[in-house]
């Protein structure tokens, strides 16, 4: 059995989490450079969980009629719901080996509760 060094394993996990995600998002006037892109299904919603290289986090959830509900995290447990402010087209995988996989596109233009989120985003998130 091969043992992976912790840093190598962490690099592999980061690569898998960010695979298939491309971002043109801006949060509060600064580019949102995605470091990890995960499925929102892990957290109980259809959409994506995004974390940038600065540690900032966004949830973008699908609602009926393809509306996007955007949530900005201000810390590990504090979040601000910006409401419905864009569109999201998301498809959930029905493959057994990828039970939480989602893919799609979103476009948001939010300006609420002290935060601004704008841009487009294409994703293919696994976990």
C-alpha cells in the first residue's frame, strides 16, 4: 500500500475540488479567484459552494425558474443572504460514482446588505 505525503494529498484534493470551474466573478470590488468549487448538495441545496484564494466564500443556489440565491459568508459561521439576484442553470449528476456532482452556468448581479457580487461563472463541481 502506497502512503501519500500529506502535502501531496492536499494538492490532489485542491486540484479535484477546483477542476472544471472557471470564474469571472467579482466580490465587493475585488476579483473572486476560485480556489475550491464544490457541490451545494453536500450542504443541502442545488448549486455551488465557492471559496476563493483569500478564503472568501459564496453559496449560489438554484431556485425555481432558474433564479440564483446568493449567500456571502463573512466568517466561518456568519452569512448574509443577498437574495435572488441572477440566473443559474444547474444539472445534478445521476451517476452512482458521482452522487453530488453538479454542472452548469450562472450570471449574478447582486448589490444588497453591504455586498456586491457580479459576473458569470461556469462550473463542473464534484464534491
